[in-house]
C-alpha cells in the first residue's frame, strides 16, 4: 500500500490532529515521537476517534539507525515532520538545544529519506520566520528576519530543504508556515496540553475559564490596535490538519517546492479572544492589564491566498468554534491526558 505516512511528532498537539485528518482522508499515519512534550495516552484517544489505533514508534528523529530501520521495514510514501521544540523563550536560553533538535532533526530525517528514496516531505514551519513584519497581511514573499533562535532554526530548515529540492528536483516539499494554532478536535478527546506553565494566550484563557488559574494577565493595552491589545491570526488546529492533507494531495500532482502560509487572513485581539471565550464557555474571564511582553509585535496576520490557490484549502472554522472546541477539551480534560473522564 502506498498510503502510509510517517508523522514525526505525531503525538503532539498539531501532529495528533493531523493524524485524525489523515485517517479521514484514507491515509495511515505511522507516528514517530520521543514523547518529550506529549503523552502516550493520546494514542488511545486517536483510536477512539478514528476507530483504529495509529501505529506508533517511540524514538528520536535524530536517531539515523532507527530512521533507516523504519524506512526499511515500512512502505512509507511521505513524511510529515512536526517533531521539534517550539518555546521561543527556551530557545533564547538554550539555543544549542533548539538548533540540535530542530535543525539536526530535519537534517538527519532528510538524509534518511534520501537514502530510502522517499521524497515527499511536509515541514512544520512557522510565521515566526517573518520576525517583525513590515505590514499585514503577510505574504510568503515578505522578508524573513526571524528574531530568535527558534525562528532561525525554522528558517534554516526551510533553506536547507529548498537547497535540497533545487539540487534534486524530483523531491516534493511543502514548507507550511503556521500562524497561531488553537482549538481542539470537536470530540473533546484530543487537544493541546502544555506541560508546565503555558505561555500562549488560548491555553491560559481556557485555564482561567475552568478555574485552574485566577486571572489572565493581558500583556499591554497601549498598542495601536482597535482596543489596544495585541492582534494575532488564530487558526483552528483541524483547519491546519486539513491543510496538511491538502499539501499531501498537492505533492502527489508533481515534484516541486511550495512555501505557504496556513492562516485565516484575519486578526483577533487579546480582548476579542477573551470575549469569544466568554461567549463559548458561559464563564467570565477575569483579567488584569499589565505591561507589554518584551519582544512582542503589536499586530500581524497572514495572507492565506497562495494556499487557497495552490492547495484549494482555506480555514473554515472561526473564532467562536476555536473557543468552543478548546473549552470542550479543557472541561472534559482538566488534567489533559491524565483525565479519564472523556474516555
Ligand atoms: P508539540 O510539542 O505538541 O508537538 C511536537 C512533538 O514532537 C511532541 O510530541 C514531542 O514529543 C515531539 N518531539 C520533539 N522533539 C522530538 C525528537 N527529537 N524526536 C521525536 N519526537 C520529538 O508541538 P506542536 O504545537 O504540535 O508543534 C508541532 C510543530 O509545529 C513543531 O515543529 C512546531 O515548531 C511547529 N509550530 C508550532 C506552532 C504552535 O504555536 N503550536 C506554531 C508554528 C509552528
Ligand atoms: N498574551 C497576553 N497574555 C498572556 C499571553 C499572551 O496578553 O498571558 C498576548 C500576547 O501579548 C499576544 C497574544 O496574546 O499579543 C498572543 O500571544 P501568544 O503567546 O499566544 O502568541 P505569539 O505572541 O507567540 O504569536
């Protein structure tokens, strides 16, 4: 069969949701994950949603011997590479850890794919590669000036893969630049479960709603935006997941390299998110306005038109659904995958 897709980092937030979309589209995911930022219990949740447990190998994407064995033993037709570290602040304090995991991980994977002649690759890049954008919506042609080691690690991998595709034009490579992924599968069985203290807005808002946290600290309300708070382009994780399936289908149409924003094209402010979450949950979200967060950009959102034209994909789920699905996941799983209430 030629529909087996290796999903590195498939136990994580975006990877697990993409496994659902892959299964729904008739592909079979084979997850490779070292569980460094995920919980193995996601596998039983995936089985419950899709009716079939995904194949899973616990291991590190930097382990070339393991990769060679995986490609030898399985008839893999393509790879989605989610495995990586993603905390911007940690990347500043430990850049070598980030370059080692994100850049070396992609390099070892590309070497193993080359050796195995598997030449279809979808890579998780990030809007972080743009750094502080000159204008929004940001097109893919905007200059890339990442402002931290995490963003630079993503940009380095993009450049490496573009060089690879240039030298070997039979590769089919998609570089997908995600904006702010939020939400959860509508079943409430899988979602984002940040280990330790979350830094991102949506998990923090949902923790306030469920009572894990007293209030949200709003990082500044003196930005030049409609309500003074920062604006981002939040995209539902199931829309992202479907974007990956669309990229896989596009790859089947012929070799080449595409670089695409996965975004909605619309920005929402911190207070827009708070209000939408209040509507979705029926809970009041207490917040206190504090100082700006160092390094924050006031507002940016992505231009999704190239992804629409190239893949025939567009984000379909709005902010209300992002909040409703996050809330369902949070309520059913206050302790993430440690909660057994939803099973
Ligand atoms: P996540 O941490 O939930 O998932 C990443 C998964 O990769 C985890 O399950 C982790 O255990 C695994 N992993 C990490 N290093 C590994 C290694 N060396 N070998 C094997 N497995 C490894 O993160 P996510 O939010 O699902 O992000 C997935 C990808 O998308 C990452 O590459 C991330 O940089 C990128 N991305 C995420 C966001 C975001 O805000 N969530 C935005 C843009 C891009
Ligand atoms: N934000 C906030 N309080 C928080 C976390 C985030 O006000 O506790 C704001 C942040 O300043 C930004 C927006 O929410 O304007 C999104 O932040 P997040 O960290 O989720 O995404 P990023 O800034 O990395 O795009």
